[in-house]
């Protein structure tokens, strides 16, 4: 049996098929002021699932160095949103950022950093099959934006859509199992 036949048989046996990267949705819990998070979520054009790096230090045994794990580091999650003419997405993340570190006010008062429990949110990233049925849910716990990128405007981008990229930090992530039955 050829390698391709073995692969096709394995995919057929799994009854789930190959995951498609364009089948996803996100949910951001709470907040947003006058802008609903469900509205912003609709415009999510891309997102990455969280990665994890094992943190190591060198441990010497004689003259030989070995890597020794001592913890892990979670990668920030990047989301890209399609922008609408009313700036809904930009306003949402600007308001959220202002909840974290308050901007100067008209009286010139100093910036203030809020308590973590006042600005963090749960962010859920769902993967879906070709029938739009949820297959996996990854939850970012205590997430908040650490970067709201600038929005590029250019005369040369006549037929391009405008996008907003946001990076989220979080305490940890969990794989919230979904009982998937196609």
C-alpha cells in the first residue's frame, strides 16, 4: 500500500477529516462599553492558537552542558480584525486599553494602572469543521491587549481592506474539550 493510500485511510478512519484554517470563531467575554464584543468578534480575520515554550537553563555535568527545564512561557496571541468605516473594532480595543492604563485627562492627571481583575477577560478560540460545528475550544485566561497596532492608511492601497492587529497576553490557556461527533 502506498504512503498516500495509508494517509487517506487514516483520514477516513478518523471520521473528522483535515482541519481547515479558515474555520474558526472567537468570543471575548464582557466589557466594551457601547461596543459589544460579539460585534467585534464577527470581524476577526485571523487568529493564532497559543504556543508554549519550555524555559530551560544549562545544567553542567562535568564538561557537558544539558538543558534543564524549569518552567514555560506562553506566546502572545495575535488577532487581526477587518475594520469597518465606523471604527467599531478600533474603538473596542482603545476602550479596553484605556481600562488597563488610564489616559491623561483634561486636567493633566497622571496615568493610572487598574487592578488586573478589572481589565482581564476570557477569550475563547473555537475551531470548526466544514459544517461549522465546533471541534475544539482554547480559552485564554485573564487575557488583555498588550499591543494595539497602528492602522495603515495609504493611497496605494486603493482596493485593500483596512485591518487592525491586536496582541493579547494572558495568564494561561486551557484546552476546553468539546465532545466532537461529526
